[in-house]
C-alpha cells in the first residue's frame, strides 16, 4: 500500500552510538538477524515512495546497508536538524517524515497513521508520541486534545511538566515546503550549540500552524542507544514473531525460549520445542517437528520431518519430506532424501543422500582436504553402518550396505556390501598374561 500523496522518508543514521561501545555503527547492530536500519527501511518501503538515509563520514557500511535507497553525508555532526538539512535536495514534493534509524521497530501502520493524521487534521506538523513505562529523560509533549503546544526537553522542564507522561518519539511529518523552510530557520540557540529538529514545533506554531500528536505503542518507539536497549528491542520483536507464528497455526511449547529470525517461514502445524534458535533463511513445511535445543540456519525442512533434539542445520541443509535428523547431528550443504534418517552423532557436509537411506551413528563425510571441498553422494535405500568415514569425493550406489567402522575411499556399487576395516584377531590368554606381567613390574 502506497500513500495517497507522494511522501519522502528521511532516516537519520549518522549517529556514532558511543554508548554501544562498538566498532560497528549503531544502526548495523542486528535484531532478529537483521541490522536495525534494515528493519526501519522495510517499514518505510511499505509507506513512502522515496527514502533518503543520512549517514556520517566514513560510514560506507551504513551506506551499503541503505542501498538501493539514496544516501547523503552529514560531514559535521551538528544536531538532528542539521542532519535532516543535508537531505533537503532529495525531498521532492508531498510530505516529508524524518525518522531515526535507532527506532527500528516502527510499523508501517503507524507511519501511515502519521501521514493520514496530518492531512485529516489540516496540521502543519504531525509528530509521533508515546507513553513509556519509565518516561525518564524523554522530552515531554505538552498537548491538549491531541494538539501540541510545545515539546519540553527534560532538562528544561518544570516539575509539573516532568509529571507529564506523553513523550516525544522524535518522528516528525510536514509538507516538503514547510520542512525545507523550518530547517533553514533553525538556529543552535542552546547549551549544546546544536540544531535541534524539535525546534520545528515552535516554528510551525509561530507561523500559525497547527501541530498534532499521534500516540503510538511504546514498544514501537523506544530508541536503541545501548546494549541493554538493544536486548529490550530484541525481546519486543521476538514477542511479535512468536505471537504471529502461533496465530498462523504453529505450536510453541515454550514460546519464551524460542528465537526467530526476521525471515523465518513456518507452515501451519509445525511444532517447535523449547530452546530452539532460528538463524536467517529457514523454511519449515507443515507437520514438521523441531525438537529442543536445535539450531537452524539457511536450511529447508520438508513436510513431516523431525529435527533434533540437539541438532544443528547449517546453510544449504535440505530435508525432504519425513526425513529425520537426530541428536548431535550436523548438516551443511547437504540434502537428506524423503524418509532418510541420520539419528545420532553424525556430520553430513557437502552430501546428497537418497530416499529411505539410514545413516548410522558416528558417520562423517570427510569433505575437506585443507584446500577444497568435495561431495559425497549416497543413493536410495542405502545402509551406512555406525562409525563410518566417507572420504569424498565418493559415491555409494542404491541399495548398498557399508559395514560399521569402515573408511570408504572408493565408490561402492549398487547393492554391494563394502567393508573397509582391519580383520579382527583374538590371542587367547594374552590379556591375563599382560596383567600378570604388569603386576611383576615388567
């Protein structure tokens, strides 16, 4: 859904984020496996027809994360209004909304409401406000019946004003023409000698314009400026993802211990046990069961598969329908065919395994020689005995059997039995003689 009038989102992402104590720019810290900036951009893409990201100097990584959207550089960090001023040539026509990249959880519905409210109220300026559980040092919005009289920074507020619970989220919306004019008029008349975006409220009212507040859920608008706030935002988003999964027909036996990626795809009638972690790029088809303490990333799970407990599926792992991966099994760039099983203590890397094949406990595909990766191909209906090492590249034909403890270095023909281990010898009485010799100190 696009706005009724052309609209531009200006996303301020030039902040250093010193409280994060990190070499990674603040806006690139991930929530549910995706940088904060990308979360906000996705919401903006659903609402605005133009997006401009303001970055700081030497922030090429942020610029790349913002692509394909335009980006401009704030060479000197002189305040939020100064940052927005750098984007003025990109404003275009229609409305302009200024947002902050460290407010990653604003939903498209809230942004649409902001645009619509300004138009419906005939207001010069609309802003987002919220009521946090702890208002703390947020700026207070002094308003009556949704009409804003002023925004008071906490440091400048009277005790009575500090008692107000409606707080400024920092997100503003106005016509492009008004925003251009106000940004040019703002002066650094404050203790920090910075250009404050909130001064647009006073300028709008001084020009006889109406300023309205749109109150939005606090969980969408809390900023992220520290690791603790990053964890709080992660908790909010995980709560949304869990509730959405259950509403779509997924069973979570212990929702609070399951962690999703932003792009996890789960079909109806999937069951997920406690302490399961989904990295990016996971698809799970209907009827599958993910048992406790499993970690999945970049993999595809077919219908009625069983994974875990304590399984690890890495990028490129594919399970066809009704396949089983059990405890302490790791798969990477490997496909397990329909009805195939690898139930215990196994590593399957760079492998193709046919339908209804059984992989015994302790089996490994030796896929790496220190320089290159090689594939193992195992046909359908194969039995691989326990503690087998398959030294790739190697092929095992349909219906073949591999004896336990084998090291397979050559191809195995279909329906053949392969044994590759030393012959057992028994020396009668030698164990007793050994113990007796030890007792005599020899």
